C-alpha cells in the first residue's frame, strides 16, 4: 500500500516540478506512513539539505494536500545519523540497497546503455545519472558537489545534455570553475559519448 501510494505521489510531483521528482525518486524512501504523517528518509545528508533549500518540501506538501486531498505532514527521519553526508545510517543504506540507489556503488553498465541517437529516450540518462555522478566524484569532488546538490538533468537527446541548476549563481560557478569540462571529459573517457553540455537556471 505504501509503495503504491508513493508511486502516485511521485507521479504527481513530476507533473509539478521535474527536479523535485528526480530528487525524491532517486534519493528518498518512505520509512513509514501513519494516519497523520508520511515519514521520508534520504540516502545521504546532501539530498536532505537540497530537499529543503531547493523548495522540494513545498512541492511535496502541495501535492499531498492539493492533488491527493490528504492532510498529512511530511516528516524527515534519519538525517542526524548521517553526519556530514560522508556516511549513512544503517537503515537508510538498507533502504537504498533495496532500490538500487547508492551513488558510489552502481554496477558497470555497457556504453550502449547511453542514448546516442535523436530517438533515444531522455529518461535513460535520468536513470543512469547516479552512475555519471559517481564517475565525476572520482575525477573532481568539487564538480560532483555542484552536480549532486544543485543540478538535475533537464533534457537529453543523445547529442545535447542540458542541466538545470537551482540558481543562477550555481550555474555560473559550474561554468567558471571548469566543471563543465570535467563532466564532458568523464562522459567521453569513461562512457564513450560526446555530448554538447548546456546549462540553464530554474
């Protein structure tokens, strides 16, 4: 019941704001649901911080209240045990393993899994984005932090990869720091794809 309801909530969130859907679908799990609240746990502290700073909490609350006509509060649990984000609680790690969502432990996926043609499904890169982030983290941690906390995949057609940043300043930092080049090199050297990287700010 809880998993089915969560899928409905995510679908409604996606209609309102794609970034919110990406953050929740890839980084949050439902810990439990009772008569008054839904309890979410994030797989890392960075995702929990972004949930609040990017306004995803407001999007989720509106979906629950307006789209589903439910009077639930959203409670975030487990974050205190995550420290500075470099480690995770046992409970959140188990939850993440059950859904395959651990950024640094995604299995090797053949290069052919990445979209290279116009007709490729843009959703492919959204599914594989955590693996891209893991590769970027191994190359340059600063670039990984920018992408992990402030960017999401807005569009990909196999030739153009467009990233959406939560603010104009973060987008400018991404470009001025050379992080766009780092991402391009990772995509080319590790995944053997050559995409034009575009950036926009929400």
